[in-house]
């Protein structure tokens, strides 16, 4: 495709996405406008991607949620629609350059995660959820959860982030959580799951759980006070862990014990309306120990900069680069 023409097309779509955001924000009650907006989204997955980028930049995703397909459809028709959109996006992206495809996928994924979620916690906040079976879920900052309960099963999906589950006993309905590349089944009362791009962390705070990787019948059992990590390559051996440290986020604290600086910044990014970066891989390996508050991530950056004798380049406090 001719690059100038494609650039004009993308600019036009972005302009249309901006106009839709303004119109929806100005009039939340116009049903005809809401239907027209949904039709526009369904016309092309690029429309979805462009609108997702606009809402991400302006931080107004919650403000427009009411104008998207209603929550009742998320577990039925909207899930089917989501699948069709993804398949259509795959065909469309195949015609574009790799760079363009990557950009669209970055925009598209967070929006689709949000669309599938029944519960979501915003950046910098946690939320406690009482499920209809009596179980409790505490969502950490920037996390999303989907719930599918039937008369026979209790299945949940931790779509992103971290959550602590306290399970109400029901011997006739197993309590299972899909996270990353596997399933965690409750064999007792309480456990914590943390999903990131590379692996999933499971920590048992009471009794025990069973972990199964996707497509693998082998079960790994974790007991109270044990932690393991898994991804598509496999699961690590269970190791003893400090439960209070692993769940410190519920008390507004982050505990780092001999952790690489790169991992520390990745964790802090979950609590910050912006982005913390690091200048090079060698610096990312510097070890960090400390207890920090989750409600002041910039103060943590200040402390790290001072203790590790680093410098920083900052853009209005939102973007921070640590370097020598």
C-alpha cells in the first residue's frame, strides 16, 4: 500500500476516533449515537485500536464504558464479537508492515482485556469484590478479572495484574482461576496470583492449591507458605516464601528482597500513571532491598536514585529514565 495514502487513512481514523470520544463525552444519553458508535467500532478493527489509543492517552476509559457493548453481552455475544474482531484483525494486519502490526496490537490488547473483564481496578488503587458464592477477591492496582460461575463450576480468569482469592468452600463446584499459561485450582482457602508478561506467580496463603499448565494433565501441588512460577516452558519447584511480604500490597506496601532494579521498576509501573524506564541492561541488574509505599511511586524512584547513586531524566513526572 502507498505509504502517503496509508498515513492519510490512519490520520483520518484517528481524527474520527477523537470526534467519537468528544461526542460521547458530551452526551451520554443519546441512544442513537451509542448505536452508531458501536457500528463504527464493528466496521474495522483499526477503529477499535484507534479509539483504544485515544482513551488510553486521555485516561477516560471508564468515562466511555457505558457506551460500549453492554456488560451482559461480555460473556456471550460480545465474546463472540471479540473473537470475530481478533480474527478479522489478524487478516488485516497480515497486509501491513510488521511495525504497523505491532503498534495496532499494542493498542488493541489493553482495550480487549478491558472489554472482557467483569471487574477492574484502576492504576494506583485496589478493590475488594464479594462474589455471589461468598468468596472474596482483592484486585491489586491495574488488574482485571472475568468471572464465569455456573451450577457445576466456578471459573475465573485473571486477565492482567494481581489478585488475592479467599475461597468459600463448595465441594460440588471447584474454584479454578485461569492465569497466564495455566490453571490454579483451590484445594483450601486462600492464594495470591500475579501475572506479568513473562510468567505467573502463585503464592498459597492458606491450605493448598493445584496448578496445571495449559494442555498438560500433570498437577503440581503447592502448600501454605509456598510459592512457584510458571510459563509455557514449565513450572518451577515450590519454595518457601514470606506470606506477609508476598501480600504486602494489600497493606499498601511493596517489599523487595534482593530484587533486580529492572524488576522493581516493572512492579512500580503498575502503580504509576506514566512510565519508569532504565537506561541499560547492566543497570537493570543492580540489586534492591527495601519496603516502599505503593501510593507514592515517584518517592520510591527518588529513594532508589539516591541509594543507588543514579541520575534521572524526567518529563513532568510521568516519564522517568534512570541512568548513570
